[in-house]
C-alpha cells in the first residue's frame, strides 16, 4: 500500500531555512488524481495546512505562510519537498507529508482531504 | 478567512454515543465539504469521514458525519463507544483560498 516517509534535519537555527523531503513508496507521485501536501502540528497543538503540489509542479499554499514556503516535486525520485524560510521558534512542530485527494468539483487544491499520512518528523527551531 | 471551532474536550462511557461539533465562523458550512480525522496519541491522523458523511473503507459504521445549516456546524457522531476510540478528532474544510483545520477535540472514553 502507499506509504510516505518524511526526512530531514531535526534541528534548525532561527532565521535559517527548514528543508524536508517526503519519499512516496507503493505508488506513483505522478498519479493524475492526487496532490501531495505538507501539514504541521506544534507540540500539544492542532493541525495546520502548509501547502500542496501536483506532479506537474502546480502549487497551493496557506496564505499565512505563503511568503516563506516553497514546495517542489521530483517525479524521477518519487519525492516532494518543503522549504520554509526565516524560521522562528513558532515553526517548531511535527511536520507531516500526506497524499492530498482533490475531487474534480474543486478548483485548485484548497479542498479535498489527506490520506494516508507519513509518520511525521519533529523539527525544532533553536540556536 | 474562516475558522472552525471545536470543543476542547468531550468524555463519555463505553457503549454510549458522543457527538463532536465543528462550527464555521463565516461562510456556509454547506458550501464546502467537511472532513474528520482521528489522531491517536503518538500517531499520524487518519480519515474517518470525508465529504460531510462518507466513510472510507475500513472505518466502522459507528462513525457518522452530518451538517446543520441552522447552526452552521458539522458534527461527528460515534456510537457504541469503545476504549480504542479515545483520541483527538479534527474537522477540516476549505474555501477558495485556504484549507482549514479545527482546533481539535480530545475524546476520553471513561
């Protein structure tokens, strides 16, 4: 079955750029039915959508993070990646990647739902 | 932008029925589908309801979803509660510019 696995540094210094990669196995990232998304969860808090990407490279971002976020895709490696710049302690969170199903009746990728999710990776922002 | 507001916590006994609400702050709850996720401690979320009231395969029919336009809210109802249902539950919806999660509800099965 489809599995997703996040990877990247667990510690990032303030003002630097957080970089994570999600590797998809058991299925192709080039499937026409799906976007691929990033969601984060600060310790003890709720979920926040960061953004999603289609295999063609089309992206949609949370407006509150858009100025600092870049999501990219590498279909040859079946991976997609997240970069979040100018991080602060408020960016400390478990970062999840997930398959993002967007039905045809939705324009863009702000709708739909996420399934399955990766196990998540904790990124701490600290000097 | 809109927000989805959930109760911080609910509790109920095994075998009983519990309902978790999710109220949309602006825009009609009926205009954009609502999803519900279950997150057990230390695990990633899983989908229990999509498109207001649809269950993914493998999710028991004890889980059901609904919307109420009069209160502009969605609800997740779990009947025949089991101790394994103890988890955090999140609603999620969207508009043309953003995808939003509710703050989450901690369900305790006493």
